[in-house]
C-alpha cells in the first residue's frame, strides 16, 4: 500500500518577533531566500512568507515580497505562499495586507494566506482589530481565484471554519480542494482565537465536510504545543506546519538554530509515523495548483 504523502509548510518569519527573540530568524530578502532553500533541501514543499523592511519591521510592501519570491525561485521550485495579513504597524488595516495583489510587477505566488476570523490582537502597547468580514473574504477569495492564486484559509476558531464551507464555498470563490490552517494558541494575545488542545483540534477537524478532500494543517503557536500540534495533525490526516513564525525553540530553553532544523524534525516524525514527505511537485498535484 502506498504511503500517504504529507505536505510540509515552513513559516520562517512572522509579523511580530524578530532577532531580539531569536538571532537566527531570517529577516532580509536574502536571509529569507537562503533559509527557504535550506528548508526545501530538508523537505519543505511550501514556503509561507512574511516580509520585513530594511529596519527589520513588518511590511506589506509588494517589492519586498517580490524580492523574496524571486530569490527563492532562483534557488528551488518550492511553492511560494505569501502572507496577506496586515503588517504589525500602528494604523494598519485588513486592506493593507492585500496591497501585493494589486502590484502589476509582483512575482506572483501560487498561494496566499487569507485570514478568516474577526480577532483583536494586543502586542506591546498596540491593539489591532482585524476586520476580516465576510464581504472582505468573498472579495479577496474571488480576486485570488481570478489571479490563479490558491488561498490558504487561516481559521482562528470553529466559526471561521464554518464560514469557509457555508459562505465561501457556496459562493463559488474557492477552487477544490480547499486548503486551510487551524490557528491555535494565539488566544494569549488575540481575542477570538482558540487555544490549542487535542480536544479543540478534534473539534476543528469535525467542522470539515466529510464528502470531499480538504487539505488542512495546524499552526500550533509556542514551544509547548508546536511539535505535539504538528504530530497530532499529521496523525489525523493533515499536513505539517513548522517554523520560527510559530515557535523559536527546539527544546525548552534551547533556541532553534535554523528553520531547516525544525523541518528536519518534521521529516523524521512523518517517516517514523509510517508516512512520506511530499515534494513540491507532489504538493502541487495534491492541491491542484496551476489548473
């Protein structure tokens, strides 16, 4: 019997912490592209990308995304997945994250994230209310579809999973198969985000339809839940997501030396569980990208 192919996504750099948290987090386009190549060689099929400016601050500048994307494509054929979350800056809004979709010179990715929940996040002395309303989701799911970009639907709670299948799918704005991520463990800083536990993970999975294939993974935030969340999700039929956006530690008190280090661990776990790791082209076939 053929072994199931598991897609590994690596999220190397988020919108919040930087080198002050772990000096090995890649921030510049060159650092991110070089790290992505190492992750690709380790077994990652999808590279989830956040951009930073020259000062290392979160940015939605399409030129920076294109610099990162072209740097990765010059090195390997990993799938590019740009984040469309608004930058961690005062005064940003949901629309800011979508700037890159309007840049005619964008190095176009095969996938983009699309956040599907109404949440409020407090970080330091700032509070952001992300207005990802249903009309917003319909608008940008449709735009991504028309651009040939597959959304990775990031769901922070059970209601947002229901919105995917009760609102977006019936509207015809998503191509099959639907691909989504359960964001779990952001509850410490984000109202509207579910905490991580196996019970909560099972509840999120139960929200998925049983009559079709749905690609899913778990963004399990923090050192305590990162590896258990990834392994549980793989065992329950999903993909693996790892990386320094979600967790900066390899073990308690031991910082990750690289993103590839966590990809290598994911590969070992997947194989020990009797499954195989999907190559980028196998992931494209599973997700039906470029069709």
